C-alpha cells in the first residue's frame, strides 16, 4: 500500500481544489474518480492533468465492479468521498438523482471499500481510512441564535439534505457494524474559484457582468456561514490524516452573512474591480431582483467549528471579505473557464420551483 488516495468527485468544485492543493506536495498520489456529470469540469484540473502523481478515472461510484477494480489496481491507503449531487434547487426539481447518487452511490462505495479493506494484510488495515464529506444542511435550520455542533440532531429539510443525512448514517453504520475506519466532516457553504455557476456567488457575479438580473430569494435575509474553498481543502487534508477514527468534524469559518448582504458586497467589489459595466447598467446593485423564495428555504445555518481547531489545529485563513475579493478577481481573470461552462450544460436557468405546485 503506497500513499495513494482516492478522491471521488475530484472534477467538482471542492474536489478539484483539494487535488490542486495536494498535488503540489510530494506525499500523495491521487486517483480522481469522477463520472463527469454536469458539474464536473476537467478544465479546473488543467494544471495537474499531466502530473506523474495524478490519475483520472472516469467512473461512476454506483458501478460496484468499476470501484472494486480501481481499488485492486491502485491499492489506496484511503478514500476522500466528495462525489455527490449537491444543489438544493436541483433536488427539488429531481430528487431521484440525489437518492441514487448520494445514498446508493455511497452504499456501493462503502461496500467496495469494506471488501478491499478486509482483504488487506493485518499490518496495513490500520492505515486505511474512508473520509466522508458532508454538509451542515443535514442539521436543518437554526433560529436567530445558536450553532450546529457535531452532536446536533439531524433535521434535513430538502431532498438534497435528506440524501446527505442518509449517506452520513450509512458511513457511521459501516464503522460501527463492520469496523471500517472512517471519519466524517460537515462543512458550511463553500465559495471560491471554479464553483459551478448555479450557486449564489458565481451566478450573481456572472449575471452582473452580463447585465442580467441578480436573483435573490425571498427577502434575502437567509443567513449562511461562508467557507472559502481553499480553507476547506486544508481542513479536509487535516481531518483525513489526523482525525480520530469514527469521529465527525464540523468545518466552518464563523463568517455569517445574509444572502442580500453577500450580493451587495459582491456588487461593491465589482464596482471597484470591474467598473466597465454592461451597456445600460448604471450600478451593479440596480440589477438585484427579489424572486419567489425556494420551497422550504432554511432560514439560518451556522457552524461551531471549535472541535477541529481544538483537536487538529485547523483554523480558516480567509475572512469573508478577503475570500470574496479573491473569488471575484479569479472569475474576472478566468473568463474562458466560465464561458465554457455557460456555453455547455448550464445556462443560468432558474431551478427549484417544482415545490410550488
């Protein structure tokens, strides 16, 4: 067993950030397993695609034979499982895909990992680890005060959150029933470079640059804890390598912001960094448009990330202001990347209205 790590969903937003970070260090060999669904983008990995310690395998985690074959071929010391359907609006329009990928896909991967782990020599079994990456949305919605802790009850309110909650429970069960070495992490809202432009920040940013409306759900007062993706990538490495067996860690940055304030700050940054506005636009903020709220929209998420800081020494390096500035600068400097996405499978259409029926 070499220091090979499988990263599922590595062509996605968070997975590609983790791969770009870790390939720069000499201690990991990375196998990226991704089926390249609509949100998978190999352009995000162009800088590493020819690296001698990087392998891309276009496979589906729901394919048991393919997963078993990859494990036999590469003999990894662990798996960081990021592959998932992840957009709440898409889960409202089509929940079946979320059940299939997030629940059945995790089950198939767990079974393949268990068979591989059980067949390892005894002295190598202790090195193996399955790291399951999840979301704070499994905990439901908070009131005006309080924080999600690792022991907060699960109360998922969307098909996406329910599917991730189910996958979390499967991972715990495979640890307690079969002894599979696992760690879990639940993160807050990520943002940063290479995010698929259906999420709030890149959607608003790119719409603003094209002179299109900036849609804000309801009154825009929903609160999220915003985590810069590079900070999350560092945290994932720390949890995978040093987390306690069977434990879960909340990853957040204590950067609570209302959605409307996020969009307004984004507009302020664009006024400074991209003053050449589209024709007919006097101020970016004039493009803000309040739209019908998402069905069952959770009011507030906020994470208590003290455990990972106390036990593993991780803390975010970016404030929301510094991370958002880096994000805006990246999108302005990488128009080719986002135009290739927008010209393909996603064109900024409104999702998540089926629940209104």
